[in-house]
C-alpha cells in the first residue's frame, strides 16, 4: 500500500490558490522533472505494466501469474482480478433484453457513509435517421450528465507518471479508480472538470478486483449513477470520457458472458467509467487499460461500500475454470484447481453446470455473481450434467485468501 500523499506542500490540500495549473498535455511548457518522468515512463512502457492483482507484492510478474490473465481472456481461479473462483474462456453470448431497472446512486448521508438512492434512467431524447448525427447528440447529452463526475487521475511514481481516470461515488469527495494505477505512487492528483488539481488521499484498495478508493477535500462534485442491476447485451453502447478532448467517445460492449465486461472503447484508460446511453456507469476499466476489460457495476458497488465503511472487502471462490457452452446455455468445467472447494466437492472436467442454489447459470458471468452473493462457509448446491445424467453436487463456498 502506498504511503499518504507526499511531494506537495503540507498545506496544499486543496486547489491552487491563484489559478489552476493545467495538465501537462494542456500547456506549451513542461517542467524538467516532468520531461524526465515522461522519458522514464516511455522507456519502461513495455516492461512497467500496471499490476492488477496485488499491491503489496513487489514483483508484477508474480501478481499476474497468480491473478488475472487478461491478455488471454482468462481469469485465473482463486487470485484473479475478480477472484471469483471461476475462469471464463472465449465463448458466444446469448441475446439479452435491456432492463429498465433504475440505476443505483451511491450518495453520502449523515451517520451512514454510503446510502443508496434509486434514480430513474434518462431516456434518449432524440430520434435520428442519420446514426452519426444521433450518436453525436447522444455523446453531447451524456457528456453534460457525467463529465463533472469523472476526474482525470495522475499517479506520480519513481518510474514516471501514470495517467488514468476515476469516478466520484459520494458527495464527500470519494473517488473510485484502478488500484493498479495508483500502486506504489509517491502521490496522486485528481484533476476535476474545471481544471483544478487536488491532492488525493488513499482510503483503501482491493487488489483482487483492482478497485481502489481515494478522496479529495471537496464536496462540489456530483457522484455517478451505478447501474448495479444492468442487464447487459453484446453490441450496446459503451461510452467513456476522453479527458484529452473533453468529450464522450462512442464504443460498444463486445462480450457479456465473462465475469469481466469486455468492451471496445478507444479512449479507455485504467479507472475509466464505462457508461450506457442513460448516463449510468455499467463498468470500470481495470488492469493496464489496453485489454478493455471492466469490473461490472454491481462489483464496484459491493467493493466500494466495503472499502469506505470498513477498509477491506472479501471475495468468494470455488476453484473452477469454466467456459460457455453455447449449445446448451450452460457452463462447462474445463479445469478444477487441486485442493479447491470444487475439487473436494467432486466436480470434474467436462461437468456442465446449469444452476447454483436453484438459480439458473447460463455463462461465467452469472456463476460469478451467484458465487459472490453467497456467504463464506455456506454449502452451495450445484446442478450438473455428467456423461448425460444430471446430479447434484454440494460445494462449500470459501473466502479467498489474497496471499494465495
């Protein structure tokens, strides 16, 4: 865990006194220290990848070996960035209808660090025969809704500067961002929409999900709306704020079957909020940003509430690697971790899982969510098909040890 912010004057806890200092990309000059930091960051661009699994382990390679293999599209069981105890390999996705459920607003209230308030989603207010004109109007509307809630995040490290994004989740200055982005940072700055820079203090991090909470001393910024109940589908809009041009970039969801939401989004950086056409957040980009994988809104909500209220969170696991079985709308077990709860319960490679405690399982994403909603120590009843016959297998849900 990186220390509290250093490197600025002790009294510099707020915005600049005389005028905002522009971001380096927005001015014609750079301080020699910034030039040296950028050169160092560029020289190490291929080797200094942002860690996504453990902030305390000094070796990023061991974190990746123990955790999420994003480049291969796999979540390694037991210590991945989701650490759900399951891994999803490539598979097709069923068509899912869009839900009209209202997104979840996370807001601060006296006596309760995080309370929830339902908001009605904002309906798209245009109909355009020309899709490019319609998308331009959509981008403009969503920008007006969310831009003030999405600060740029700069992490200054001994190896150089890391650029990312974040989102305000309370009206008390709490910002959610990527844990890997701020790992080992000497200090972290949040740049708000009006150009002010703020020294950010670490609240807590969860290396398993790659989610971190930082805080600035300001209450002037609106919180985002988290659509934790989103019923997502392939091909829907995946919007993100382009900090360099202060505009919303249009992208799309490319897969909903994996525990991590997969999107095609050209401006995504670590900590970027992925937004739907109602202006609600459906995911946050994790990892080094190049893999376009996002932690889903329901996980952001769950982890963020835990980190702000108690400083830690927990994740369940079974110890399975699964892939989507398109022909049956089930998941097939492709690997069982030795000594895991799944192995002790008798699950085998080739087993087809279609329910978890009576709830249907159609892909790795649904299995992941059901598992995370269970209580550690409880017995989960899995309905599986093996060699053409259905059977019931009982597996004990176990809390993951992040050090394993």
